[in-house]
């Protein structure tokens, strides 16, 4: 099927008139994306020599869009190609970087090796009694170690496979909201986006979880699947993702809001059934995994979070702009009496909320700057320990700033093009389909949650996948504008030639 033909089919399933409720969601979303774009523009202006990296980024954007248009291969062939390309490029980094696990990632690996050998003593540590859900990624890595043997490389390559899988999901989901051409463009653009490479060699639980959560969205939206298959499979996949990284609440919350809006928009009660069955399946599957961990004496608390207040204590810390606080760790986290600790944590949260609207607004803006507007980091994937501190190796120092500035400009361009796409939808009063609405609500939910809890730059990873999916609207807008300008140019030339011919006929 040609790309042009696919455009027509996709446009036919999207309601043409933009309803007021969807327009409100789009306007709020677009306003926030524009705010983030301005934050990043301001950041770039304060960095010397950053704008020159436009010379690198713009040709990549143009090349990806051009190749996506000219590549005359089937959908299946493109899907395979994008997976292979994404896997090979990430695997190259994973193989050559020589990254050693640090911080939580080292804990994951060491405990997974111990678990595989039958040693479960680590499960009694305070770390795991408070955050029992961290036994999820350890169990996942222990399974991989059992299959592939002890060693970092197989685990890293498995993560690269899930990263490549996520790249294919960007293509598959984007294809459901725009057209084949735009979907191929954003899939290629994500392959060359630098930030995921910064984590390609890191044993983070983000790769597996992100793939599972976006696979959940894709499964829910496959209309050719049986209703029960979509609901049951979606719930199971989401539970697997949440077992390794606890973001399932955001997925479920987005599904509930999506269900309500869809019910108002389409009057289809079947959407309620889909979400309810998915939620029941998700809860049951998660309970099953948690029960297994308790039964096998891997975690006496299953996948529970026994100190949920901690993320809010840190996230509402005005002094650290919502980032990790050693002071909070000393004064609150290390309190042995759990009841007293929770009481102090609640009092701290209450105190930090009651700072007045002006201070709170200023704090929230600063927090957005840290989370969404600051420079990315190479520390987790490429730094080494020296004198008990993570520092960049000498050869990395030469190119570190260049890599980070390139990523920053690439990220800024993605936000700009996304903003253009959503603004065009509002101006032209074009509606969006169910898939796009769900992705937008998911991203808005993720934005909101990180206004309250701890922030780190690497937490952008999950959200940027949604950004690239929705970027398809911006790509489609730019290509349509280019086509209009091109047609005008040809029309002008044709008119000019016609006038010349008429003048010649007139003169004899």
C-alpha cells in the first residue's frame, strides 16, 4: 500500500470536527509544551556556542523526513529495518562503553547475581523493606542471568533489544495517529536522538518498563484484536512493566481519564468495559507477581512501597529544587522508628506545601527547569569512580559538552515541531483520534506527577517517547506546508509560462 493511500485511510477514521472537551485538553497540553519550549530556548541562550549545533540537528531532521518519504519498502520491512538499526546502534554503545553499574544499578546487579546463586539475605536490608518494589528489577535481571549466565554484556544487550522494541512502537503508535510517512519520520528521528544512547549501557529498569507500558497502549488500540484479548493482554503487559518500574499508576490514571473523555465524545460504553477489565487484570497480575515473590522468600513485602511519602518529601524540597536531598536522607529516611519517620515525613510535606502561592509558583518553575529544561547527563553511562566520586574519563571530557549541546538542540527542535503540530490542530479545528488522546493524557499525567515527586534528568526518558510519537503531528504539518509552497511555486511558474506563450501567439 502506498503512503498516499495510507494517508486517506487514516484521515477517514479521525473525526473531522474538534469538540470542545478535546480542544480544552489540546490547549492545556499545547500551552505546557510551549512553556517547556521557552524554558529550553532560555537555557540554550545562556549556553555559549550552543546554537551552532543547529548545523548538525537541522540536516538530521531534514534527512530523516526525506528518507522516510523516499524509502519505498513495505510496512513490515520498515518495521524490521527500524528495529535492526535501533538495536545495532544502541548495542554498539553497550559493547564499547565498558560501563560498570553504579548506585542503584549496582545494587540491582549484585543482588540479581546473589539471587541466582540462591542467596536472598539482601532482601532483609532496610532498602528493600522500605522499597520492596525494587525486588522486581532484581528478579528480572536474575532471570536473564539464569538464561545467559553471569556477565554484564548479555543484560545490556537485552536492554538494547527493548530499546529497539520501543523505537518500533513509536512507529506503530504514530502510524495510528497520523500517516505512514509521518510515522516513519518520527521513528527515524528517535533512532538518532542522542539521549537514549546516554543510557544504552546502563542497567536501568527504564528500558524494559518503557517497552511494556507503550506495548500496553498499542495492544489496547489494536481494533482488529478481540475486545477481551486487548483488555486482558493490556493488563498483563502493564503489570509486567510496573513490576520492574512502578509507573503503572500513571498508565491506569491516564486510561481512566481517557475512558471518561471517550465516553463523552463517542457515547461508546464499550470503552468503560475495556478499561475496567484491563484494570482488574492489571491488579490481579500484579498481585500474582507480588505473591510469588513472597512465596519464594525473595521479598517478604512483595512489590509494596512501604515509604511512599519519601518521593514527596524529596520532590517538595524547595532547597534542592525537588532533587535528591542528603539532608532529608539523614534527618528523615534513617529514622529507625517507622511510625515516627512517617509522622515527621507528613509534617515536612505539609510544611513544604504551605509556603504561599508566589513561592510555590517560583519553586514549580524552577523544578520544571531542572526536570525538563536542564542539560542531560552522561554520568550514569560513561563516568568512572575516582576518589569515591563519579567523574568523566579524560577522553570523554573532550567531547562531553559537544554531545550534550547536540542533544539539547535536538530536544529543543522536537518540542518546537511538536508545538507547531498541536497549534495547527487547534487552529484548523482538526480533531484527534483515541490513540493520540491517550498518549497526550499519559504525557500530561507524567508532567503532573513530577511536579510533586523527586525529579532527575534521566526521568525524561519515558516522557520523550510520547513526545516523539506526537511529533508526527508536527512533521505532518511541516510536510503539508512544504507541499503547499511547492505547488504555489509550480503554479506561479506555469502561469508565467502560459502568459509568455499567449504573448507570443498574440504577437504573431
